[in-house]
């Protein structure tokens, strides 16, 4: 049975990615789009053979809602979208606080709606490969995680929120992706984490564009150091290193099908059998996971509460 889809937010991620991917789904009809900038909304509507309409009409007429607006608007728009059997897909980053994340997860459950967060990097072949290795216990007990991503900022948003929204700096933009990759690979996105011994350096208050932070993360059965460094100004290692008692993994932060497995003696490259033609294949697979809901989806909003807590702690200190 065909489903009607509505998009709230017609900026860069919608124009650069969604307009290419959504037509791949013949049983999903983009019925309506909305944006405060009418010019952008009309442009996207034409590209998707859809209709520019009011937010109220969109929410009432669509089975699936994609929220692709600046992050500070996510909580209120998710609340407005919530109703029985509705599928709500929130573009990353989810929300700015752990409390908001928990509240929206509970609201979705009580409303009998499906709420997902679009962190598409979870489907990178390198991420899936690293997750499988860590699950196998080949790496042993996790001792530390280091996250580095940085380079000259080139993603041009239509609204310019990255320079004025407190959730638009490098932490919530780039950092939310990379921290989520680390948590997902290490299996730390389900059970609650305690955060302590936090130390932070940043170039200014949010939205900041250079951040380094260290903390201690504690789950039910393990405790380890967690360090991050992000920049929109300088090139960094652009990798995640997960160190265990038996060795370490180096995982590229971009789309890749390989990782490096090392010990104190040597290292070797390991390749995944998963291959994508380009990034749009990854986006399409992400949407497939959310358009046709299943139990325990890796994009279920409940899996992003730990991430929201870490982002909040770094941004507020």
C-alpha cells in the first residue's frame, strides 16, 4: 500500500540528497513539502513532482514526516508531527539535550508512532565491519575511544544556521555523526552511559567551530576514556580509534569499506564485502530501514539518547 510522505525543511540536505533518493521508492509518494522560505519549498516541490503547502496541511495528510530543519526546531516539530501510526524521521542531530531526547522517545511510544533519527553513517561498510569485529570480542575489552574529524568547512546551508544556531556548530553538525559512529560500533547506543571527569576546550561558545574534549564513560559492565576533537578550520586525522585489551581498530570517518586492525607488533587492513555505488545508495538503504518499520531498528530514536547526553555535556561545559 502506497504511503504519503511530507518534508518539513527544504534546505541543503533535502536538495542535495533527498530529491535524488526519494524517487527510488515507487510506493512512497512525496505528497507535500513545507519551508518557511517559500522559494526553496517551491523548488523542491517541482523537483519531486509534489506540492508546496502549509505545515498544518502536510501534517494532517501524510503518513511519513521527514524533518530536515535547523536542529533547534526539531523538538517542537516532532511534537507537532506525533500521532498514531505516523512515521517521523528527524534529520541529525536529533535534539540538543538528553532530557528532550528521552521525552520524545516516550512521547512516540505513548502516541503509538515510530520515531527515527537519520544518522546514515551507521550503514557505512567500515562501520558495520568494525561493529562485527567488536561484537566478536576479537578486540577484547574496550579501553578507550578517540574521535577525530576536521577540515575546511564547505557544506553550504540555505539558512546559515551553522553560524548562529547553538546546535549548529562543529560539535552538533560534524561531531554528532562521528560520535554516533563510535557509540554504534562499540555497542554503546542502547544501555545508559554515565559521563564523568569531563574536560573541554573550544574556540568560543556555541556554535563553536573547534572543540576538543575528554571524559570517562561508564556503562553497566565497562569503563573507558573517551576523547574527541573536531574542527571546521584545520585538517585532522579523520578517523576513529577504538582501543581494546587485544589491539586497536582505526576506522575512517568517511564512506569506506575498510578498517585497520592493529596490535603493538603490526597492523593489517581488513575489507568489507559491502560496497555502495555512491553515497546515495547509503541514503536509500537508510530510508528503506525507516519507511518499512521493523523491531529494534538501528535508527530508532531510543538509540540516540546517549549521544544526546554526550553532545549536551560537551556543549554546555
